[in-house]
C-alpha cells in the first residue's frame, strides 16, 4: 500500500503534470486579436462589420435562435434579460438555492425579489416541485441554471411556467454546447444568458457574455439596454438619443474575436472532453460512497464543473459528520495533487450581499424569507467537493488518469480518512 502524500509519500499527480493551461491560446487566437487591433472597429457599434457582430451570428446559429447580443459579462447578461422582460419592483423571480451569486443579482439589479427554491440531489439543478410551491401572484419569472454544464429539467419547468404565465430565463453560463433532447441550451426559454469569461468552456481573453433569444422585441430591448438605451445602427450616425434605461454593457471586439477563434475549435475540444472525462468518472464510481456526476439519457453534459458527493456510511464512516469527511478528503486529495475544492460554501440565499439591498421593500422581502428551507442544497454543500478548470484542457486525459489514481490511493487509506474526520 502506497504511503499517502500528506505523510511524506510520493504524490499521485507529479508536479510537472499539474501545470495545465486553460484556455489553450493558439497563434490563430493571437492573429484574431491582432486583426481587431489593426482595424478601426474597436467598439461594438463601429461602422461596418465588427468581431462582435460576427460572434453574435455564429452563436445564434449554434444555439439555434434568431438573435444573439454580445455583452460585457455573464452577470450583466442576466440583468439585461430581466430588464428586457420588464421585471421590476414588486416582482418575484424563482432562483435555485445552489448557484453563483450572479443568478440572484439579475433580479436584484431590477429591484425584484429572488425567491429561492431547492435543488435536485442528483442533477444539482432547480427542483421543479419545490419551485412550484414558491410561486405567488407576484412571481414573474424563473431563472433556470444549467449548473456545472448539465441542462435542467426544462420540460417540467417549462410546463410549470406555462401554467402560471411566467417567463423562463436560462442561466447557461456553465453549459456551452450542452443539449436537451438534441436542442442546445440557451434556446429553450424566453432568453438565455451565457458567460464567456476566461474560465468557461467557451472562453474569451477576460470577461464577456452573450444573450440569446428567438424574440425580436426582446432582442431589440437588450441591444438598446447594453448601450445606454440608444438605438445603434452602424450604418447611420449616432444620435445620442436614449429611449430606455440602459447600461454601458458592450462586449469588446477584441474579446469577441478571441472567442470566435476559440469557437472554431470548440467541437474538437468538446469531443476530446467527452472522451477524457467519462472514463475518469467510471473509475471513481467504482469506489464505495462516491456519487459522480452523470447525464440522463435525454441530455448531454458540458462537464464545466465535476461535483462528487460522499456518503460517510457507504465509505465505512457511519456516524461521522459529512462536513468532516469532506474536509478530510479534501486535505488528502489535495496533497496527492488533485485540486478539489468547494463551489459555493453556503446556500445562495445566505450570501451576505443579499442582506442589505438598498430598496427597503426588497430588503424586507429577503429578510422575511424563512431560514433552513433548502435542505438538499445544504446537504450537497456539506458532503461534496468539485474539480474545476484543469479537465477542460483537451489534453487532460493523462492528468485525469492520475487524479483517479489519487482517489483510489486515498480509498486504500479510509482508516486515515476516519482519523482525520473524527479529529474535527
């Protein structure tokens, strides 16, 4: 039995394998950026063709929608979607309790109230049944997060929304290329919001976002709102007339050009990820007490984040707190060279930023929300760890093989896991 790295043994993942770059930057990406720098089209509203318009056309075609609007980042993509729908003071928006805070900021930026619903324990996505019981006469929309890259149950959520006359906004920030019944996410609701931040499956060289929709009126509202509420026609002089409340939320052509270049290799990279990741998950699934991420037969997983749940009893640690087991495993696996960590340390409604909204009515509504209403979210946070980013590199197969070696090595030392967990 190999000695654990935390006690001086050789780590399962050699240090030279740990330096994994994402995104992969090629000469084609550099050339795309230089073409913008050498042009006069360095803002999205420049005359003639721009890299932003080019990316918008490509992504709209990819998502199978009529319109795509490039914006500054994924968070503002959600805010602009809310604004386009007319979400505002007095409205409530259903949001999953496990997500990045941007999912709640979209409604909050419109002075609407996010109402948090629990998640499914296997997919980690919004539980349609729990969402249903939180609908009130003030509910105006549902934000559906395709968390970690797995599409949510859009059939059940869409039916729920239709019964109550609600708009569905897809937070697809982690789910580029994922499909449900053969249809790409981002085209399954009234609007879709993507992030192309540098860590995403489809990255830019910094920050960026995309809004998708089939609704021409909503698309026009988003376009106006991203640039001060103006109507921008690249073929006509700018008139500086603002027709609605807007932002300065434009996507830079440099970033759009970089993403368009990455998009040319997206299918190749995605094919390699789909080849690399399932064998790794299969090896971990053979170990007792690990629930690995999986995709139901009707959908594909983009594998943006890999979340693993641990069952103390099945591991042989019955009676030990899940948090203690999680923390012991994190210590041992990280020593072996596996960069496991926590994605979201508390349920979204417990974030401090949500406790002090400047609008008194919104602050009062958030403060009145009952505590402890998200038992599945709470359990998932307590008993799970994630792997992010490194596995996105298309050449990560050997690295994932070493990660699996590390898990198996730690599972050979469950007595040490118990010792560390009980000490907490």
